[in-house]
């Protein structure tokens, strides 16, 4: 019987099948190459695994955690971190990182920790004895529950929360979140789409950038420079300076803030337009050289077409003032139906609609046509007065002295009895 012969058509089908199989094998191999390796992450403990933080960081791999137990650790020169790790202390109050020293402003600053990596995390440590606590450049930085001196963070999508910062914090980049911190100095932010909420500051905020939200903070002064379309609400401050250094700021919304003196200005609108100020409480701007609840304009600068309504201005030397020559077309002082409450308004309300019968005139270009007869905002609740501390009981010198005298007396009686018995015994002998 003759063996079957292959046909050209069958050979072509066989070659196609082999080629398809090779393509599938190559594709599968490429997919295997592209799949990320599942690297194992570790926790390195200082001082159990390594005696120093620098050695632990050196041996850490990407994604590892360096956990530092309570203690004092010397950082004699800048600790450079160029990988994604987490540096976590046992407790900020007891995990102390002592930096390389303080040089001051005349020399290059001494930096304790310098990071060039994404997704770096640091928490629960105290960093002192340095000019700069941390200097981070990278995306996704997290700094929390840490006590540190002046620090710098640049990148985007950072979270800086619940820290005590004893020096200036400089933040550069977009989509940054800064919340719940206690600043002994202030904040310098240059970025957009950032959130600054619920911070307490002993010094000022400098803001450059657009579309940021500044809410629920307590600070002395906020300077806006090259800053547009920001939301500034529910803050407590002494002065809001819009258009710092003569750089116009526009389309900002400023509302539901408490501005309290004494100071020269409450809201200082130097240059810019289309900013809206409403439902703010502005009070107690008084002084030897007058005080202004709201001040408009700057030397040869234009602040016009800004809108003010539903604000409460109380007990100011001047509700609105112009410290410099005013240029421009003026500003709007009502929303077309209601204006502001001015404690120095002397008009009447004959029809009882809670709006004054006559306008509140600032000047010929600035008129509140619908001044309110009563404030929309109640005075803020004052902070509770410090409670008197209970007097410490005096050290009981008298009681101790009496106790010592009693002990001496008892010892004397015992000694007297002993000597009497000793003398009696000798006389018997």
C-alpha cells in the first residue's frame, strides 16, 4: 500500500500552525518580561537590626520600612535617601534625630534628611539641631506626626499632616494637602490646586498660585501674590493682603472669615479685580493712626470691580479707607439687593425691611446702595480665658521640723533610759 503523500495545501496549513504557535510563545514570553516582579518588602528595626539610621537606610530596598525605636540617634552629616522607603519612629516625643548642626543664615544650611524619591514617608520622629529638618523632592510625599525645624517639600500630591513645625515650611507644587499642623513660624506655598486646612500658625502665610483652598486656619497675616481663583473661607486672621508687592490677584472668593484687630487693615485689597468678599466679620481695627476694616488700592495701582456684600464691619476707626491715591472705576458694595452692615451707618429704616433708606457712601465711585440695619454675623465667641492654676501647696518645712524634733526627743528619752540602766547596773556591781 502506498504511503499518503503530503499536498501543497496541507504543507501551507502546517506552516501556518507552526508560525501561529511561535507568535503565541513569543507574546507569552514578552508578557512575562513585562509583568512586575513581586519584590518582598521588609521592616528594618533600628537599633535591633542596624545600630544607625543611615546604615538601615543603606540596606533598605524599595518599599521597605525603617522602624526606629525610641532613643537618641546622631545624624552627623546629611542623610541622603534616593529610594522609596518609610521612616517611622516609635513615638515623636521619644524618638530623637539629632541633626548635623546649625549654621544660621550666613552659611549653607545644614540639612538633616534630604530625599530625592517618590512616595517617601516619615512619621513619629523629632528632628532637631539642624537648619532644615527635611528637604524632599518627589511625588506623593507623606509627613505626619513629626516635630521638625524648617523644612522644604516640592513635587505634587504630598500630604503634610499633624506635625509641629518650628521653622518655616516651604511647599512647591500642585495638589498638596497641608492639614492639622502647628506652625511656630509660617507657610510659604507656591502651587495650585492645593488644600490648606485646620492649621494653626504663629506667623504668616505667603501664597502664590491658583485654585487653592485655604479653610479653617488661624494665622496673623496672609499675603496673596500672583494668586487667582483661590477659595479663602472660615479662617481667623488679623490681615488679608491681596495683591502683595503690587502683583494683581483676581477672581478669589473670600468668605465667612473672622478678621480682628487691632491692626492697620483687616482686608487690604491692593490690586486686582473680580474678587468677591462676603459674609466676613471685620472688627476692631483701631489705633493711633486710624485703622481700616477694609483698605483699597495702592500707589499707582488699580483695585476695581471687586464685590463686597453681607460683610459685618464693627468698631473700626474707618470702615473703608484709601491709604493711597485710588485709581480705576471703583468697586461694588452690594449684590443688587443687600449690602453690608456698617456700625458707623447713621441712616434709618422707615419701612422696616432691614435695609437702610439711604445709601452708605464711601466716595462717588464706591457706594453701598442697600446697607443692612443689623449685622448678619454675630460677634465670634471669644476664646475661654485661661483658668487660674491651683496654688501649689508650700513645701511642709514646719511639719518636717516638728517630726524631726519629735524623733530627736524620742531618741533622747531612749538614750536617757539606756544610760540610767547602765549606771544602775554598774552601781550594783
